[in-house]
């Protein structure tokens, strides 16, 4: 509620943005139904026309955007996320990722798409057990067939970017939750994917680690990386340039909080942004800390 | 993903569950070691029998009294006599016979300076016996035809008998008391080695009339006649000559009514070898089953691993691992299990083959080593392929949701 009442936010604009180049992500008439007949669950349906036919969900995301997909549980946001991540196939509808029609790809091509086009960040970190942070970040590059030396260089660069260069040889069980998630972010961005797909990235983190991770995501977006983030927390969503709200399998509202071009909200005026933090408890302490 | 990396992941996966991996390897280890070792034992026993029979002499034929193996219709059995042996020694009638040695045998207690030893085989014979039975003198000399003619109380003793009576001292020239009769030891035989049934080195060989005088009496009958054929190939014709001559000697007209038996060492050898082959195949089959069980152990443990690591598989798929990489990773793990297990099994078997097993010195068959190792690796691939393909075909979304 407070999110939309803030006066300094630009007025909400309707999506999709009518712009020239090929969108990173374009979803047309997407429907996902689990089960059959009476027992069918319509996870993603979109508006229903007069004849009761599901029109499906339409969504377009452009290069450089930072989209938060919000919704309560059962709203279809996880289903949408799985389809966007090429982990699941839609019942009907088209999905174009960076100009590629994903629906026509076979298993092997899908694994290539996941490797090259998408960087995943999961709620439960999902690091490979018993593997050092460096090897963890090298893994997608290894699957892409990058040579060892190049792999090491790029993985170290990604770890440096998330501030974990000194933890390169630590295994997941030797890292805190926030550090694990930062390794996951490094792993997601190391292949320079077209889109970073984050599913509740801060859901398992304390507020301090949440800020750390979101700060990295903000910086990545400022550097031009496209980010699609799924969350149910307003505090997380207010970092996004655009908020898409899902209710009962259809898009309920689509609000632009910051222009597509330019910095994400958190970096436009950091002090002001921090003062409006929704974190309970260490609000002031953190805001003061952020001033310096 | 290069093969080296796949292998490193496989090592990591196995190292994560050391006890489990170790136990699975143990299954393959035991299987491979059992196959190699049991085949080696089978082979060793047949080798030992072959050697023992060869030591008796492959051109040797034994003529013994009796109505044969049931096929003979002889009603009266005439015992073999020295005259029969003499008739066989006639080279004009039996050109394929090189030497003839009539034998009488008994068992006596030998005493030397208070040391007593029961000799299982005291043989009275002619000097031709030594060559026909492939007995060579190690120390001293054989007794001579002259000794036989004069019934001298001389003896050639086996190595076991010599050790038991004299210890390490040389027995040559010493006098032993055999069943109350003093014998001068003139020679000691070289060790032949045991077949496991009866020690051929526990023997005393003396001139025929001397033994008859002292123990068996001059009834004229002898236990058997040892005949040496000119060559190993001539044993068949020699057998025919013996049969013809002895039928004449015993006044037998029908070959189906003979009262003696001619057996050759080669026939014995063939029988024993085929028995041993059956034995070896049986041992190998038992061992192969244990190898198979080891393979099933691999499948089992890999299935557990796949289930346990479903989530990890999901993560790997989400970050772009193609199906082939997942497949090869799990295949590499199972093959590594069988490879290491098989390798250790070969090592264990080769070490184990240095020890005597139930009195048999195992002789490792080289083919069984390659075969067992190869089969173990193939088993790893084969039994690992089902869990691996199950892992590879997991849907990423379901694998990720797996708890």
C-alpha cells in the first residue's frame, strides 16, 4: 500500500512499452493447466472472454528492464516463473525468449537456452553440494564448453562482482545464507545471460542479507542486465522499475515505477530510497549506515 | 564438459559417500577376486594332477591282475607272475615295449637308530622300474641287476622316508631295519611332489627277490607289472602287445574274458583333466554369480544416489546441463565403482594366488584376469545405465521440487 502512495515514484504507466528492438521476453496467450476435466487447475489463464475461453497471459519485457512479478501463493507466479525459465512447458501459447520461440525446441536445445539465455536465482539458493564457490560459478561455463583458464577468469570476475572473491574455495556448508545467495547470483550472471530470473531470491534471507543481494541486483540492472524477479514482498518489489501483479492466474495490474532507460529506483536517490525501507527494526540504523 | 571433468565430478560424487562407495566396490572386488581365484584353484588342481601323472611317466603302462572293469567274463583269475613279466620283456614279440618291471608291494615299518617310520609303499622290483616310473635318484645310485640276481638287501628310498628317518643327514650307506630285515640304503630318490592323495615320496624300493624273501613270500604271484613303452605314442600298440602275450600266458582265447587289466597314465590323465575341467567351470560359475550380485549392488546404490541427488540433478539441469552430461556423470560414477572394485579385486586375487588354498597351489589363468576385470567394468556400465538414464531423463521442474 505504502509503495504506491509514495509521491516521488513516477506515475504508473501501462505495459507493454511500445519500443523498437526485439523484446528479451515476449509471452503471448500463455495458458497453463494442470490436470484434466473437473479436476483441472488453471494456474495461468488470463482474462476469460464471453464464451468462457481463456485468453491467456501476455507479457513483454525489454532489454534493461527490472520487472517484479508479484502475487500471493496460488496466483500463478511460480508457474509463470517455471515457464519463463524453460523448466516447464505451457499448455498453450507462445513464448519468445530473446527472439527464439522456445515452444519448438527439443530437450537438448532447451538445456542450451537455459545455459546461455537465463541465469537462475532460487529462493533456496540451490547450490550444488560439496562444491566450492568457484567451481559452482564455473559450472554453467563448463556446460557451455568454455576452456578451463577462461572459465576460471570469468568465474573469479563474477565472484568479485558479488564481493565473494575471498570465499572462492569455500563450500556451500561453509557459507552463510546471504553468501550462498550471492554465489548463486554470481553463477547466474557468469554466462552473461539475456535475463536474470530470480524466484523469491530473498525469501530465505534476513534483512541484512536481503539488502546485500538486492543491492547487487540493483547494480546489475544499472549495468544494463535484464532482471525478472518473483516476490511477494513489497520491500523487494519496490527495487524494480516495473511491478506486475498476478491474481488468480491473470495479470491484475502492471505498474511502472521507474523508466526503462536509466537507473533502478534504489540507485536514483539511495538516501531517500533507504529512508523508506520497509524493514522493521533496524530501519534507522541501516539508513544511517547507507548515508556514508 | 570434457571427460576429465566428468571423471572429477564422478570422484567427488563417490567420495561424498565413502562407506557406501567402499561397500559397493567390495561387492565387485569379491566377485572379481572370486572369479580369478576360484578359476586359479581349479586350474591349479588340474595342473597338479597333470604334473603328478606326468611324474609317473606318460609312457608307463600298468598291468594288474583282476577281471577288469566289469566287462570281462573271466571266471578264474590267474595271478600275474614273474614269468608273465619275462614274456613281456621279449622284444621280438613286443617291439614297442622298452622295459618291464614286475612289482610286489607291501607296507612296513622302518627303523633307524630308534627312529621309527611307517613306509606306506615298500616295492620290490627290477631296476627297469626306475625309468618306467620316472623315479630318479638324487643321491647315491640305483640298485643293479646284479643286486636283484643275488637278492642283496639294498634299498632306494623316497625323500619323505629319508627325511623322516635321517633328518638332514645323508642316508647313503646307512642300514635301516625294515620289518626286521636290515637293508643298506644305496640311493635316495628326487622329490616328486604330492598329488594330495598319497605321498609318492614315502617309499622304499628294493630288489624283487629280496622283498619276496623278507615279506611277501615266494608264492610266485606279483602285485602288478610296470611296463614302459618305447614312446608315449606307442602306448596303444604296447597295450595290444601286452594283451596278446598275456592271453597266451594265461591260456585265454577270448579278449572279452581276460583276467588282467592294462591301464595307461594317459588314459588316467584324460579322465582326470575332464573331471577337473568340470570342477573349474563349476567354480567359475559360482564366482560369476557373485560378480553378478556385485553388479546388482551397483545398480541398487546408484538408484539410491540418483534419488538422493535428484535436487542436485535439477539444479544442474536448470543451469544448462544437457542430458548427455548428466548421463555420463552417473555412468562415470558407476563405471568408476566397478573399475576400482575390479582393479582391487584383481590385486586381491593375485596376492591370494600366492597362498596355498586347501592344499592346492592356485595357478592364475591370465585370460581370467582380463576377462573378470573386463566383465566387471562392463557390469558397471550395464548396471549403471538404468539409474543414469533415469537421472538424465528427470524433468528439471520436478527434480528441483524434490525434497
